[in-house]
């Protein structure tokens, strides 16, 4: 806490500075409403006229399950290419969108806002259910994508979604962020919202798959320089995801790696503590000792893919990796000590 004398001078100055600034910016919604949202071959046209780029991987013949996948922060739909290639061999179809502000979407780099991201998720889910009326539609979110799903938990209860797969969901919000980081982010988001930062110099490994990381570095659709107000918006989203996670009562498969340096154990463990007994909530959790943040693209991704396919085939079956925390609770207790 600041000494009283310093705070007495500093707080009014901060308020004056913040009031003179424009504050965090968000995308401007297109003024091109359509009568009916449309699921096309390469895009989903939303009700406000915004076009969400779309990739899909379809098996031969009728799928026994369909996944709508949401990527992580600064990434885009191609993040699921390897996962989808595996799953379609098991008669599972995958559709993945570039969320607003990412990949090939419009106004790249600008944050769209929680409400808009939730509305896009619900619309896309409804359209896929309409296309596949006799096939269960699941939602899969990696990191930020998982946060979008979690903050939409209440609305999803009334949706047609059959279940949820969360891969290292981003629940590292304001409550779990060190106070000095939160203060700095709030200040910068109001003083210099358009300033960009990179991850250079941070000693953080998102994956042990170096070839994959180098490919991402060469990919022009992966955002390398991030606006401060986009990070601010992401933090709001993560806080909302953490708060609303307890409301998700759909069958849920939670995937987490013990080597995750992006979403560290503390917020995950706090979320689990709030949930209480996983079995009573319909959640199952897999904890991978060698897993990093990008679980489905790590060197041990095949094991993760196998667990996802098995769960989609039978949500009550024993999962092939044998790494479910219900079978090895001491590992989870060690993670959360």
C-alpha cells in the first residue's frame, strides 16, 4: 500500500490523467445488419454484418460428433489443424473461426468486447446445430477461447451444445494478477491504449514443440505486437471467465499441463476450488505432467488428441492416457499446494 502522504498526492493526479485520456478502445461494429446469420463454407456472417473467417475439417461420411473451436489470444483458427486432422480420422468434424480482431477478421488487433464474443459463440453454435440436427455439437476453447466459453456459461446452459472441452482455459484475471501488474495495466490502458508490446525478453515457454513455435513466428496471421487495451480487454474476459466458471454444468473435459507457464496453476486451482467436487458438476480433468500451455500442439499432443477422441466417443469411458485427476488426486493436490 502507498504511504498515505504519497497516495494523497498521487491518486488525484492519476484520476486527472485518466480522465483526460480516451481509454481502452474496442472495435466499431459494422452498420450492415443482415436478416439471418449464415454459416458459409469459409465464413460465418453474423447478424451485424461482421464476417468471421471459418476453417473446417470434415471426415468421410456422417460425423458422430461436431466441434466448434475457439482459438487463443493472438492466434487464429489454424491453431486446431493438427487436432482436427486427428479427430476426423475418428469421424469427428471440426469447425474453427477467427474470432473478431484475430487472424483474417476485420479490424485486426482491436478488442471486440466480451458481449460481442459471447454473442458470436452462441450464434455459431446455433448455426452448427441447425446444420447437424442429429449430431451432438461440442465446444472447444484453447486459452482465451476457453475463457469465452466459460464467461458464456449461463447462456450455454440453454443452448444446443452437448458439452465442452477446455484446454488451459484463460482464467488469470484481475483477482489473481499481482497488484502492481493490475495497476500498471489499468493505467497504461487509459494513458496509451494503442501502444503495442511484444513477448520478446520474457522467459516463458508456451510449448516444448520448437518447430511449431518457429512456424507461428513466421505466420503473418499470428499477432506479434499486441495493443495494451487488447490485453486489458483480455484480462476483463479472464476475470469474467473465472467468475462464471462455477455456472457451467454441461459435460466438460478440462485439460491442463503441469508445465504451463502462461496460465499458471494458481488461477486454475482457485477455479477448481470454487467448483468443488468435479464429479457432481459433470466436469472431468486431465493433468499432463509434460504438458505446456499449447497442449494440443506440444510434443505429447497425440496423447491429448487420443483423450479428446475417447471422451467424445463415450463421456463415461476411462480415458487412454490414464491421467485423469480422479485417478491420481495427489498430483492435483501437489499442483495446488
